[in-house]
C-alpha cells in the first residue's frame, strides 16, 4: 500500500503553486471521462423530456439539449483546469468586460436572433404565411 501511495505522489509538473502528481492526473482523467458520460446522458434525457413535455419540434429539443450539454462540458473543463492549477478567474473577468462591450455593439443582431428563435419555438409563423410590414 505504501508503494501505491508513493507512485500516486510522484510529482509530474507544477503550475504556479499547484503541484500535479500522478494521483492528480488520474483524478483529472476520471473527471474528464465522467464529464463526457454525464454530458451524453443529460443530452439524451433532455431531448426525451422536451419532446414528451411539449409539442416542440425535434430540432428545438436537440438545440436545447446541446445547450445543456455545452454547459456541462464547460463546468467539467473548468474543474479539470482547476485540478491542474490553471485558474481562469482573471480570464473570465476580462471576458466579461469584452462580452459587455460586444453585447452593446451587437444589440440589434442579438434582438433579431432571439425574436426569430421565439417565433420558431412558438410556431406563430409557419412556412408560406404572408407577413406584411405596416407603418
């Protein structure tokens, strides 16, 4: 048992104050595999739930499931990087300021994108409907 503990304690590399050992690397691999598995299961579960709970189209269910899957991937990626000693808080703060500026710059485009998504999800307008602009 002592030999196994020594093997897991072998240092591989350091990032800042964080020492990465063989044990840490095994935990990182486990978290990565768990993230892939959880994201896949949640994707399928969300698709089935959205399809059964509402009259939304299959494409809407797939899009919603992909968004949830992407969020799980981001969380898993952040956990893996933290285990390796790479902290993204500064990068996220800078990204937040950049996103704020980009959001103001692309306000009209984003409004139209969300409006189109809402029209598609609610199915208020269907193919071959006549849409007229009134003044």
